[in-house]
C-alpha cells in the first residue's frame, strides 16, 4: 500500500511538473501580449494628451475671438443707435452733402481742409 501511495504521489508530482512545463510558453506569450498592449495604450494615451493640450489652446484662442466679436457687436449696436439720432443725420448732411444751417459760417484753411 505504501508503494502504491508513493507511486501515486510520484505520478501526481510528475503530472504537476508536466503541467507547469507546458504552461510556461503560454505564460510567456501572455506576458508578451500584455506588455505589447500596455505599450500601445501608453503611446495612445500620450497622443491623446497632446491632442487634449492642442484643443485647450484652440479653445483659449476661440474664447478670445468670441470676446472680441462680442465687443465688436456691442460697438455696432451703439453705432446703430447713434445712426438713428438727429445729430448723426446733421453730421452726414454736412460731410457728404456739404449742407449747413442758416447763419452758419464755414471757415476753410489754405490747404483746402
């Protein structure tokens, strides 16, 4: 009986040793695959970070442009209100048409301005 138990134990050890030896190449292959995947992920994450930084810069530029356009819009709104006033109409009549009020004297300089 002890011989059978010893043989069984030896067989189990031999089978275990075979399993370990057979699994070594597969463990090595899995390790290589995991390493390659980690490398790909690291490269892609670096690329994504660069894209993110570029987008942040573009966003900052667009924000500045938007603010300038909003201030320009405000200026145009003010100019539109101003063009509807009587003062603007008088200025344009003087400037474009050369009209003047009654009893208004116009002085011209020698250079014609």
